[in-house]
């Protein structure tokens, strides 16, 4: 079993420092507003956000949509379909295309890369904004005869690719169908380090069909999604894949730079973000 510390991101790295005055300082952080309905939330202002440090409210000075380019790696598990399940080829293709349409519909300059993670992580499409190229590759996806997937190895490969992308908006989105995990245990630490170094949020959608799932993969996905500021979803049937991927895409295009004021220059403690109307907010790490 790997160490829990291998998949913990050490705190929030601020995007930029602001001005200091009379013992107070401005800080800014990128946050993700969850848009799980599949419709991006792109009209919020400073008045819509609540920022707290150790439970104490801070003054929110500004909030605006991030203008940084978005880079997202989409990893899809196409190892053989689980026993008793017809290969969900059409569901996977439809969901992946919906993800691409939603992202590029809101952020036309976003860069999306497509990886296949059965047997070995294979980059099918390098990061691009060309929807036609992504759609052509997605429409060729088929489930193979490989007995296992390499999701963890795929996280390592995607993290290494994302580390050099500009700006503070980077994401890895993983889709798996409960194939056995064939990544060597020694790669778990390397994958965690690569994702942490990239500053990417990790999002995952797992089709489980009532099974408990692979222990190593489950631990990685549960811990890394939480520690990086992403979210983990599980669904029983392949039909649940498209709404989940569309919701992730809408959330990634609902990212804001929130500027707030706090006393002193010391390290931040237990910083949380909320919206006054109830939409959930996740802090997005930025490690460069």
C-alpha cells in the first residue's frame, strides 16, 4: 500500500500577491464553481462569494472569470468491458464529445488532449483547440481485449505534459470502467508527484456497476481528487457518464480569480470559499 502523503497537495498556492496597506494584504486565488447541471456559471461577482479563513469571513474585493487559458487532459479507459456488461462504446463516445463541446463552447481557446489508458497510456490527440480533430479520434474509440488499464500511469503521463502549460487552469479528467489496475505500485508516488507538480485539478468519473472497485485505483482517485481541488463521481451505469462529464466541463469553464483581503502577511490557515446562493466552490491549486 502506498503512503497517504504521496497524494496530498500541500496547501493552496496563491496566484498573485496584491498591495499591502496598514498591516493588511490583498490575496488572489483561482477557484472552481461547481456547475454539475452542465451549464457553466459565468456571471458571478465579488458580492456572490464568501471567503473564510479559519471560519472568519474576509473582505472579498473582486471576483472575475479567469482569463488564463485552460488545458485539460481527458483520459479514457478502453480495456475490455467488465464481465456482464456490453461494451459501452456509444456512451463513452457521446460523453467525451459532450465534454469537448461544453469546454470549447465556453472557452474556444482551451487546449484538450485525449489519452487512451488501456495497457499503456497512449496520447491519441495532443493538446489542441480543434474540435474536429478531437471528435474524429473520439469517434474511433473502441473497447479492446486488454485485461487491465493503467489509469495511474496515465495520471503520471498527463501530469508531465501539463506542467509546462501556461497559466493557472490545468485539469486531468479520468474515465474508468473498473478494469484491473496494471500500473506498478512504484509508479503511484511518481504519478502523485507529477500531478502535484503540474498544479492540475484531478476529476474522475468511474462506472462501477455495483462493484467495490480496485483498491489501489480507488485510493488514488479518492485522495487525489480531494487534495488537488477536483471531484470524484461514481455511477452505476454507462448512461450516467455523459451528464457527469458535461458537469465537469461546465465547472472547468466556471473558474474565477477571487481577490480578498486579510490581516498580516503570515501563511494562510484553513481557507474556504463559498457562494451566497449555495453553489459549491473548490480551491484550485497553482504550484508554479
